[in-house]
C-alpha cells in the first residue's frame, strides 16, 4: 500500500495553504460541535515512521478544535524488559494487561475526539521486531506475528464502529532519507533531543525491513469499517489539508449514519412488537394455559429468540449447558462441607500465592438466577485469598459515563493486573440477558453482543488469563422459597426488590435468553460451568474445586502435591 503515496518535490506554498486551510478548519470546528451535540465519537489514530510528524499534525488540529471534547493519548514504547520477563516465566502471559487494554482505558465518550499518537499498530510492530532472533544470548520468545494482533485489532475497531464511533486511521509516510534527516535534526537540537532515543536513530538502519512489515500490516488491516488514509508526511501543509478534509467528511458521514441507525433500531423494535403479537395470537389460538401475563412472556421470549444469531463464528462446545437439563437434587452434608471448605480454601490460599509469583491473572465471573447464591459463593472464594490480591467487581446499572462508552468499556477498564484475581459479581453478559429481556438495547445491538463478548474473552485468554465462567443455577421452587425467606427476615430484606419479583414473571424470556447465551458463548476457550445451587454448600465446594483444579493445571502442580 505504501507505494500509493506520491511524494511531490514542490511543497505547497504558504499563501495557497492559508487560502484552503482556513475555511476548511472553520467547517471542521462547526462539524465538531454537531458531533458533540449528536454524541458521535471519533477515534483518530496517527501511525507512521519515527520523525514523520505525527505529533505535529495532532497539535495543529488541537489548536483549532474544542479542547473540552478532545484528548490525546501517546502510546509508550514497548517495555522490552517486561515482555522478556513474562516470556521467561513460561506461563503464556504476555504482560501486566492485555494488548488492547490501554487503548480501551483512554477511550473518550461518544461526542468526544480521542487522538492516539501512535497506537495498537505501533505496539504490534514493536513487539514483532522485538521477537526477532537476537544476537544476545536471551531465551527465545514465543513465535508471534501480525495475524495474532490483527484479530484483536479488528475486533476493537469493528466494535467501535458498531457503537457509533468513527475510526480514522492515518499513516504518516516518509522516505528513508527524509526520516534520517528529521531524526538527526531533532537529536542535534538540545531542546528536542529527548524526543529521539538512540534506539530510534539506530532503527533507521532497519528501514527496509520495517517498510515491509508496515506494508503487510496496512494491507491486512485496511478494514471497510476502518480504512487507512495514507499521508505524505514530508509536506506538512498538504498533510494538514488532507487530514482536516478527511475528518470533516467522516463527521458528516457519521451524522448521517447515526440517523440511519436510529431508523433501523426503531424498525427492529416495531418488528419485535409485531412478532410478539403474532406469537401471542398463536398461543391463544392453540388454547395455551396460563394468565395473560404468562402468555405474553412466552410470546415475547419467542420473538426475542428470533433475533438471536443462528450460529457463532467461534467454535462452541458440543455439550454446552441447557436450562432444562440442570440438576436440582445435588447436595452435600454439613460435615463434608466444613471439611472440604477448610481443605480447599487452604489449598487455594497457597496456590494463589504461587499464581502471584508466576504473574498469572485469574478472572472468575458469576452469572445466575436471582437468589441463586452468587454472593455467598464469591465470599467463600475471597475468604481464601490475600485481600491485597483480589477485587470483587459488581455489575450494577451502568453510570452515565459508562452509558456514554461502548458496553464492554467498563469491563476492559476493571481487569485485574497479572498475578491478581478479579471476581465479577454479574458481568458483561448483561448485554444479552437483562438488556435483551427488558428491551433496553435494540435487538440488532444485543444480537451482535454474543460475538463481541466472545472476542473480549478471546483477548483475555490470549493475554494468558485463567478465565472461569460460572452459571449459578437454582430451581424455580427454591428461588421462591428464598425470596419469601428474605422478605420475612428484616436483616435480609435489602436483598429482595420489586424487580426480583417482576423477573419471576418474565421467566420464559430469561430462560430463552440464558439458553441462547449458552448456545452462542460456551466456546472451547471459555466454556460455561454450572454450579447447581439448590444446596448452596454443594455449589460453594464445586466452585472452589474448579478454581483449585484450574490453578493446579496452569501451574503444573499435581493435585496430590504438597504445598
């Protein structure tokens, strides 16, 4: 792709530049205000050669734009020492956080422009270059190539585009001599020398090799939802005009696309209502028993199910769970419970310490029916771990800033650091459960949520995390008994809300949503594990056993090995 950039020996003159640039910027300033009002977010990525002028192009834009709705993130260089340290541990963990975490973390709200001065492509390039056979006698790092990164990158950019963001990617291209001249000039000036490390100066010798790598990355990541714009970085005036023009066009297109999405969402909601009415009429025609509320819930469950994808693009386990086949008679005696609880918690404490030393991250996620015992189960796990090593992350109704970001943003920003444990009390699955059932999210968006979740979990596993997904199950009769017990106990009344009772009326919808969730997200790399919790003691011990088994497997420790 880089051969498409044309280098003109005649740079644009100042007078011509001013005549074009000034009215263009005025239009861009107006367009930005419209984007703020309409909640259209922009992600503007500047990639390219060292010394190509990425920072200067961002500075020229920032000078004119509304600073209250813009931010700049400068991606730091890859910490080669950290990468090597993790590789030497041999646990398959790539770093303290997943590759894309830092870019999710700084993402601005819709209506905001987030400039990335270098980003995920630079990080991928540096990691690939660092994994070349070294002259030093260092342990060989795992084989890694552009395809591995492109999967996570394309997922990130696609999800942003689906969520109403515009993803603009500029690659600043300069020729070999121009790059060397600029870097030498920066290095010779005492005030700018800090911007040019000796490593960057030396890297100019690898220009031809890096050129080929860049070209392959650009070809492989020129997505229709986030295409590349190649910029001649040797003429700053032409570059500024090209960049501002592209930004203006993108905002106008995004505003039009938003209106189209609104219309589509309304059509989907209308179709959902129409299907519900049809299924309801069919229920009545067939003489189905039950109250009108129950029949409506059954009809709505069928209508919502019709929007769920038929298949996932990820490989799903053949034996994924189903609500109707779960056991409700598994129990554990009090004596066995106490004995196993003590043994497993003691084992978990020691394994977690070894896990911390190996810098392995662990994420344990709990979903389940109301009153199924998620909180009590989490407590027994947390009780066994050093308080400094874990975080319990609840998932209440999203806050205003969270609603202004993509759905997964609030989970990307709460991941545990490598060596630590994240215990999620409910999770990212709200997108395909409560948001589906309560019609909070349009059908098309929650239907896209299944594979977006699979992508997220794939990134976690690729990072090297132990990911455990528990479904805490309880029978309808046992749930009712627990609800009634909570209402009767003043110390537990805070645990029961009108929404809990209302959710029982929507059982057919939740059951349908749960079955679709299992069917579409029980992947080979992140399968669902059921905790049968009619007997809470049984579920607690099963969870601890699974966690202990997963840790022993990862750390290469025999179940009978004394710690």
